C-alpha cells in the first residue's frame, strides 16, 4: 500500500450530562514569552478549541447561542479560527481586494467569550493557487499557494495581523496541506519552511509582539510497518510513529527563521488500522511524542489538533467514556510538558461521534454542555496551574477510570458512568 499522506484529523462531538452544573470561571491566559528565542514551557496545559464551519453564528437560535457562549466562556480560554475556510470566507478574492467580514464575525465571537484568540494562517485564495481571481473553488481548499505566490500569502498574513491587533498567536498553515510530494512519498518540508519563513518575517515586521509557530504537521502512527509508513524509534502498543513526521519537525526547528512555539497535530489512532489498543492506553502516544519534541526544543509545545479515539467506534456521541478518554489524553500531554491542546470543533456534529463542548446549536434546545465541558470545568484550571496535581489512572482489569485533583475525585466505569465528587 503506497502512502500518499495522512488525512486531516477531525474532532468534535459528545453528549450532555446534567449531573454537574458547576462551571469554573477563573480562566486565565498564557504567560507572555520572549520573542524569537527558546523559552521554558509554561507551568501547565491550557485547553482550547478550534471553530469550524458550524459553531455559534448569526443563524444560531438565540437560546442555543446563549447556552453555547456560556460554555465557551467557562471552559475554552483559548479559541482558534482559520484565516480562510472552516467558517471564514475568502479574505482576498482578488489581489489587493479584501473581504474580512466573515472572519471579523468569528473573531468577534471569540472576543465576546473573553477568550484569547488564535489565528491559523491557512488557507490561500484561488488566485494564489493558479485559479481565477474573483472566485472561490472550495474543493481546492487544501491546495498550497504556488511558490511564486508565497510572498502574496505572506502579505495577506501581514494584513490580517495588522487588522487583528488583539490576536497575539499565529499558526502558519494547517497540516502541511498541499505540501505532500507524492513522487517522493514524503513531505516537501523545504517548501513549507520557505512559506513559513516568509510569513514569519512579514508578520513580525508589522507585529513584533506576535507569537508565530509551526509546522502543524500530522504526527501519524501505523499499526504495521508494511502498510506504507516509515518506522521510527517511537513505538508502543498504540503503534509506531511515522519517521517522516519527526523529520518535518527536526527540519523546521533547524531552518525556521524564528519561532515562538511548536505546533503539532495528532491522534491516538493508527493510519492503517485505526485504534489498535485500549483507548486509555493509546494516549501514551501523545505523551511520548510530546517528550520527544520537548527533548529537542525549549519552545512551548502546542497540540493545535489533538484526538483521542474511543475503543467502541460505534459508541454514540452521548457516551461519557469519550469525554473521559479525552481528559486522560490531556493529562498525559500536560505531564509530558505540553503547553496547550486545541480540540477540533466545539459544537456537536450529528455526523460524527468525537467529543465536543456543547450540543448541536441548530435548534433552540441546543448548546447544552456535554460531558467534556463538565470535566474541564473541574480540571481545566488545575491543568493550567499545576498539572502534576492531576492524577489520572486507568484500571484495565476493572475497566475503571479515576482522576484525582486537590479538590475533586472523578470516576468512570461502564456500570456507573461518570461520577464527579467534591473532595
């Protein structure tokens, strides 16, 4: 089987649990860092979300929007939006003619919740990809700009950085979309780094306060060494990490013009066989990868997409185990030295079964907090302040998950579901 590049991860969806209504409101941001130079990791892990095509928008019924906004205020202190796509229209349909109206609305949504906004500088207008100016073919959203338009994209990033002075963190591109060389069966990391360096320089020129990071590579893993991956030394019961992903990170660290954080993307499933071990145990992959990156840089490590699959792939979004597995993954990343974890899609998607923060907002009854929101309300602040005080344990013999903080005790089992008790 020939490997032709990993598919994008998609996370988001879960179920409402009414047993816990306490939502912690003491949400802080992250410490400011020294620009363009290595720095120690922040003390703990900040959990956030990326807004996608459907979130809380003008078409959302007022009652559903109110509930969803309350959830975002309480448990999503960091919120990410893309420059183009996933809820934002083409910002520069033709050269020099800008349309930021849809992106403005998304940035206003984030500001309204009191969150720290993050802007992912992806994707590129059609005319930068060889298409006609003045039109947008959304089927080409995952194409990279042509090299002769790298500077044009950097200028667009510069304009966006100036337009949103309250945004201090920028991620360059998404999953190396369009940078996979099928002939070489590998990432074209040199081309991506060329684009990154131009964007980094352009943004810093007008916003020296901005924090810019990359490479936002999918850290893929495989179950079989014959399935098409390139085996690395990072392996466990969850599979083997693809060496090509690690090569991207190392190349970018050596050749980036500057960086303020490392952006990663990955999940617990394998590319060829999905989840191959217990879902709680599979979170060990995220821990090992974080430690591997931490050994190579002092820059903060941001999982800008982080996925944790459930052993029962057919389990509905209402299954609280999904939320427990995700929090187990967050604790693992925090203990390994991660600084942030951004979950894909805060709103429940009826077509998917991955975790989310609130229920589908398409009806007035939507927007209710899901189990992940309840768990983050209990552990989110502690993960930021001191993750070593959060201890998560999976007892495989009894199928019991426990999480203990100085103020709370949480358990999950198939028989009892989620139980959250104040210490």
